[in-house]
C-alpha cells in the first residue's frame, strides 16, 4: 500500500475528496473518540464512505485493540476490497475477528485475482475452512488458481475475461457486452481494457482494445480489426518476468494460457504495479537483512526473523577481528594504526555498497546480462581504482600531518587504493556469482561484501604498515 493513497469518494462530512495524509491525524482522532464513546453510527459515518485503500490504511495505523473495536462496529459494512489492500499481518488479525462465514462472503465478492491474493497468504487450515464456506463456483476458481506455482502468472491473473469468437462482428460484440452487463454482471470483469479473440479451441488469436472496437462500424468483422501481435503469458511464468514484460512492452493487459495454449485468464496493469511495488520492497528488505516486512509483527516474531541474519553478520565480523589479531604487536607499537584502520574498511564498504546496489538493481531489471557483464566488471573496477587514488591522496596527507609519520600516510594511501579496487570488483562479482548459483543476490550479497572489504581493508593497511613503518 502507498503511504497516503488518494481517496476517490466524498469525505464523511459530505465534502470533496481528500488526501488522507492531510487529514489523517484529525480523522483517526475523530474515529477513536467516537469509538471510545460508543457512537457506532458516527464511526460508520466516518469510515464507510472512504476508499477501500484509505480504510485499510486507517486500520493499519490503529493499535490492535482499537482495530478490533473498529472491526466489531463496521466489519459487516466494509468494502470487500479492504481485505486485499491490507498488510498481511493486519489482514490475518481482521480475518480472525470477522469469522469464517463473513470472510468467505467477502472473498466471494472480490475479483478472482484479489480473492486468490487473500486466500493464498492464509494458513492451510484457515484457507481450507474459508474455501469450504464459499459458493462452489467461486471455490473452484480459487482452488484452480492455487494449483499454479506461487508468485506465478497463474496466481496473479484474474479469471474474469471478455472473449469473443473470431467470426463475430463489431455489432455482435457490443451487443454481447451490453447483454452480459444487463443479465449477469459477474460474467464481465469490473474493469477491462482489451477484448480477447479466441478460436474454437479457446486459444487466444488476437486482441482488440476497447477504443478500437468503439470506433469501428457494427458490420466490420472482429478478425479485421484485431491485433495478432499480442504477448501471451504462460500461467507458470514468474511474476517478476511478467512485470518486466509489461514494462518493456508498455502493456495494459495480456492473456494468460495453460500448457495446452488455452486461455485461462488475463493479467492487467493494476496487478503488475502491485508486483513491482512488492518486488521492490522485498529487495530493499533483503538488502537490509530482513526477510519480510515485519512492521506490523509482534516483537518476538521480529526477533526470530532478524536474529539469524545478525548471527551471520557476527560470523563475518569475526573474520575481520581475526585479521586484526594477527597484527596486535604492530598496533601495540604504533597506536595510530588502531585509530586509522577503520577508515580503510569503512570506505571500502561504502564504495562496495554503491556498486552492489547498482548491480542488484541491474540484475532485477535484466539490464545486466552475460553479454555486458565483463564490460561492467571492468568499469566498476576502474571506478574503484580512480576513487581510491583520489581518496588516497586526501587521507594519506591527513594521516601524515596528524601522525607526523610519512610512512603511515603512504601505508593508508596504498591500502585505500587496494581496498576500493577490491570493493568495486566484489560489489559486482558477488551478486553475479549468487545469481549464477540460483540464489537471490539481494539476500546474501551485503554480508559477503562486508566480509571482503573488512578483511582486505584491515589486512592491507596493517600489513603495509608493518612492512613500511616497522
């Protein structure tokens, strides 16, 4: 969810649409006051008119106790889309509070892609309980979607698709859309951009944008105006690859097919935007050593999630300490070495992190490939060397003037160049190596990089100082 989504519905007091961040403090305070005073009608008047994303945002900002009170008051009146907008941890709390039957009724009203998003994140027992309480037709659609791999196009797609036969005319298509909307709104998706043309085997053969359909005369055949240059997505394609395809080809929607090429659903741009945001957040979390967004998790759960990563960092930090211990005699003789050595390691770590960030992003966006990898490795190594020389002059002179020992200035200058060259090289080769081994570069790259720059930084500076100074 965004930090401050735009409310598209009138405010509770009948005014114009509001940006939630502008009035969120006053609105939440008013809701809490009404809630604590038992003014249920006023609470519903303040909450229900808001956009589903804004209601979800308010629920996430409340304490667990106030959240439960609010759900007790407005739960049955909440728009179904609120569930799909919530953070996973908060959603679990609300689902537990609403109860199985109520949740099943809400999920049945969602678009199939949003329903799958809500159901797939539940525990197996909760998932089965809710599915059993749903109508047979809705349950069958969700269960079929859950057979596809996690984070795949099959999980991301919506099953409601507008399809027409290739031998139809524009007039028949328009009449079909109007008749379907009048007779049974569930036959059409709530929002759609393209009409998919299928053959007798229900395989997509073309697409027609709504704008083109409406500008064409009724007697024109569908086959004459459809575009055959479409991007068909296999249901097993990873959602990251789907997002990349949409970004590269500027797609608004795309048909999804099963192994036999039959149409099974459609992916639309709104779902792809969510994927882009999700993948971006995941990479940021992993670079920081956090497996998932634990902002709403309990303290003990957060401790369990973060401790393993901190333990790995403790091990890599011990490697640097072991290197320092090998030069304890040198440090004892020249105390200035102990003061200056963190500078080399720190600068190497910062330079490596710059390269690492650019590399991980380039891998995620598929800009870094085996074709240009060697060129970029050479570039980052050169950048590290040039930055190292510039910083070497600066830090070498400062160390010389501070310590009064030219040899110490030379040692730290040489170590600075060596460590920044290694940092640039490691910042790009470590993610590439992890990627080639099938591991996520965002997960472990920073740990290995820190270990490399610390070990190289300490060993080169202390080693050179031992040779030159002593």
